[in-house]
C-alpha cells in the first residue's frame, strides 16, 4: 500500500525530493497452496509495517519481506475421547516455517491414548512435528473396557517381535511345538513396543 492505494506488484514512483509518503503491507497474505500464507516480517529500511518515508533526490528502494506460515490442523478420534494440545500454541493454527511444535494427546476418563495418525504416526506421546508444510494430525484413543482396567490395543507396523523357531536368545526360543502357548515379556525396544507389554 502506497499513500492509501493497494498494489499487487512492485511499483516505481516519481516524487518530489523531500516529500513524505506512507508505505505499508497487508498481513497475513494468502498463498496459492492450501494451508499456506505469508506474514509480514520486516521492511528493508527497518520501518514498521506501515510507516512514513521521505523521497530522496537520489532515489531509493523499499522491500517488504515476508515469512512463510503453515497451518497445523489437529483432531481426536473418536470425537470427544480426549484432547490434543500444541506447544507452542497458535491462535489460528498457523506457524512460521521451521517451527517445531510438540503435540500432546490426553484421554478423558474411560479412554486410553492409542496412536497418532496423519502426519505423525506411532504410539509415542508427546511427539514433535516441524512446520515445513501444512500438516494434519489425529490423536486416536481406545475405550477401556468395563470402565476400569482393560486391554490397550496398539496398531503396529508388521514387525517380528520374537521368533520361537530358533534357539534361545533375547528375541528367540526356547523353541515351541505347535499348539503350545507361553507368556513372555516383549524385548525392550523391539518394534517400539513397551517392555512392560505382555
């Protein structure tokens, strides 16, 4: 904006030396990509977003610099089963490019956190996402049976946690014949399953 008139591209003006003029920019400004916008960062002369300049006989160039911002959308499933909190928070969900945002999922009574899905995955909670693009994350919760202690089921990417076909070892036997059952602790760190799982 120059002297109250909006322009969409760079402009050149011929002004009387010593005359005063007002320059400014609207912020934020929409971008072509969904969930992307531009936020004013600074003018090349260090002035405020809208400020007054004085025309020089030798001419001058003023450049407005912007920062990319991306939208972080979060949701919970099933609806109402818990909450997902972003830190740092954002009033409208947009963050400067490169910002690291920690997402923490909290269940309500009767539910347990299961996994993140979307642009975050897995059962680690909290997790951090870097805003290098627009992102969408869902916190998934599971109902605890009977309103008390129950089973928590966590979807996993196919992974061999233990192999009872081989000799004894941290991820192996002893070998088991068909039709035989045995309870054993999940080896710590295997397939991202907690060592306390049975």
